[in-house]
C-alpha cells in the first residue's frame, strides 16, 4: 500500500460531476486540481448501506474542505454510469458537490494498494494529498466501519499548519514548539 511520503499515482478516470443532461461526466486526472490539497476517499460499492452515509457527510462538509483550499474526490470501482444511477436514485446523493470518480478498471485502487483481497473492491481508504501531489495521511477501514469526516478535517488542519500538533489537537489550539 502506498503511504505517507509517496506520490499520488497518475490516473485518468471518468467522474460524475453533474446531473445536467449532457454534462454528467468529466475526466479527472491527478493534475485536475494541481496546486490544491486533495482528499481522496474510496468506498467499496454503490447501492450499499454505509457508503451513502459517508458520501453524504463529505458533501455536507464540503464547504469546510473548500475553506481549506482542498478538493474532495469520492471514488469506487463502480462505473460512472452506476455512480450516475445511484446519485439519481438516492436522495442524499443527488446534490453532491464533489466528483464521484469511477475507478472501473481498479487501476488507481490497485496502484494505491487498497483492494480488498477477497472481494476485489476498494477498502474504505482515505488519502490526504498535498499541493505537490505527495500523500501526507492515509487511513484505511474495514468494509464494515465508516470513517469520521471530522477526523479527516482535523488531520488536514494539522498538516496545513506545517507545525507539530499534539494528540487530540484541534484547529485554533497551540502547536508544540521545539526546545
């Protein structure tokens, strides 16, 4: 699995970026948001139970990420057509404000090392990538446990200070000085 300090692999994937007829799909690459922080979060499959709770929460908190000059990208190994159908079908997903990216060939999931060994789907992995394309934080959950968006924001805040942040540090609190 790629980890902290590794470069985000190159990719070129289809994404659902709109529900507007004729404008539903866009191509997304590792350079689409160059110069910005990125949060890539993967879920196992569309039309499941835990996944929409996470996706909807990232969407509700998207302004918090934008305030931190950060682009959120949600990804799974489903096709962009399945993503579109799910968005149209699920009330909590219709108004998403970040791309739903289709890693259909599992190229990015495989390059990152986050495919479930038996199921062949992406684990619940979250990557924070800095503006230079370097992975700065990774968290991977079992398929049965959703992630905590507040924790992703807390870690992003800490990374963006470029200072030493103690345990349970929250934005606005003092960082540690080196003696």
